[in-house]
């Protein structure tokens, strides 16, 4: 893993003034006059879905219902899987998508010119190579979490997006959670005053993927589910985006502030080994594989403007699913899932209790997301993660059709992705601080968000 934090070794063929993203995720749409990067309008968006498994299969059928989108191609290792989705599309009255099959098929897809957007839903370890090839070909690239997994890959995504003038966005559906969008909208309207701290939790017990057919497929390392293989050799915070994304947008990171450095601390790795021992017995080969991934990780980030962000992740301990965000400012605070708001109405008064009843309802009505109000029925009909998935795809498609900046830019993609390598580096060095690169190269200071 590279220790480089900057890319002085690289020359830039072109420097394009890509500012930050649209703030429509929190409030209203942003036009091209804002200075943020926009691409030529696409009346019809030709989308190729790469990877048609669980997340990818759902994406195929969700995208078929997004206005202005046509799913024109499916790229898959397993031909039978791709054909099944192809036939389902045909049965529902959609045009049959072209199939690209095989481990190198993504290259043929990107080189074919059949699509405007690639929507990447493959395993973690293949995200980077597919995304970077698509960006090299000048194709708008939407990448499932966790994006890329190294600082060098993040820099390469920035360079290619700038050079070829195409979008690269993390498919972070948690940024489209209704409470999270209310938080972002209210923060950007200065409801909480100057923000000083944010917190994000992603406590999701996922050991159930281990012993089933999609987890420990066999007793050997090469037979294991790819995301588990990634946890054998890596530590740190392996899945930070759900916790970080909404906080980053609420704090206008890359739009007037940026993440400067982090420290990360992790517990011992025990959960996956214990699961393997309980499932296969202590003498099974898989039970003897050493996982390095922390069972619990806490990563703290400080921004250039002196704000702090604390992220917590745990995947290997039995617990209820807990995902949420909190922001704190000089005028009050907000917590999501459930939505809780406390605002100071006078000095030392009002913020000692959470809003309830009509007061909270009025807050929701005033600061709730226009996107949720306008598209709630369609989002709930799709119901992917409660409607978040549909709104995420609806929104980037709307922006491409109308020549608007995307809600999340390649700079967000790079900064959020860099947390993987940097948190691991910190954990392996007794929680020493690690600098976070300025992927905007200074443009964060003046980049617009509304």
C-alpha cells in the first residue's frame, strides 16, 4: 500500500476548474453558473450496469424506472445471471440490454461506446479497476460503496475525471436518507449556527454473511466471499462512507472546508475467527485464517477550520442495526434515526430538551428535503433501503438530464475513499495522525454549494 499522500510525481495534462457539487441534496438545485462542474445535457441517459448480483440486480430494475434512463447493457461474470435479468427486462416491456460477459468484459463495454454511464455494483476488490477504466474512456462513473480503496486510486480518479471531463460519484445511498437530508438542508441554512462537531455511526452486525453460501464458500482463502478476503489483510475503518457522507455534506466539506488529518484506533480482530471456529470447528483451515480487520473502529477527523468528526464502525458483534448522524453547532444540535432536534431559543435555554409533537413536525416541514416531498411515492414504491436507492439514482440522472452539478463530486469520492488507507495506516502506527490530501488542490476554499 502506498505511503504517498500527494502526487507531485505526476504531471497534469490538464487542470480543469471543477469546483464542488450541487447542494440540491440538502436544499435547492444549482445551475451551471455556480462554477461547479457540469457536463452537457443528456436527454436520454444510456446506462450499463456492471455486476448484477444482489445490489446490481436491484439496480437494474430500479434504473429501468428512473425517468430519462435506459439500461442498455449488463456486464457480468456469470452469463446465466445476466441473461436472467435481460429476460426479466424484456418481460416487463423494456428493450433487451446488450450483454458483456467475462472477467475482462468491462473493458469491452467501456470501449464499445454503447453507454453514457457505468453503474458499478461488483465486489469491493474490483471497483477501482472498473471505475478507472471507465473514467479513462470518458464515461460518467457511478460506483457503489466503498468506492476505491487507496489514496493513489483516489488521486487517479480525480485526474481522470478532470482530464476527460466526466463525473465520478460514490453511490452513497445513506446521503439520501430522509433525516440525513433534513440535517444537511438545515445545516446549510445555518439553523445550528457555526458547526463544531459531527458524529457518524455504522454499527451493522454482518457476521451472517460468513457461514452462508455467499460467505465462507469453502475452507480455503480463495473460496471465500471477496469482501471477507479484503478483511483478512486490512485493518482500520473498512466502510466509513455511510457514517461520513451525510456529516461531510452538512459541514460543506470540499465546499468551504476540508478534512485535514485523522487518527484511528481499532479493537482486536476476533469476531470472524470465532465465527469460523463455531461454524467449522477449531481445526478447519478457514478457522485458522487470521483476520486483521478491527471488530470495532473509531476514527476521528479534524478539518482545516477546526471542526471535528468522529466515526464509529462495528460489524462483528451481535447488536441491533444502528446507523445515524449527529451535528453540533453554537445554536443547537440534530441527531438522525430517529430525528431529534434541540435549538437554543435564548441564552442557556431551550436546547436542554428535544423538540416533540407539533414543534418537531414544523421543523420537518420547514427543513425537510424537497426531493423527498416530490418523489416520495416513487421512492417508496421501489423501497430499496426505504426509498434511498431510488432517490440516489433519480437525483444523479436528473442532474445529467438538466446540466446540473451532481450532489457529490469526484472530490468527495476521493476524500471519502481515502479514509480506508489512511485509517489503516494510523491503526498500524499506534494511532498516529495521518494527513488527508487536498484532492481539490485548493479549490475547496471558494467552491460553491448553493
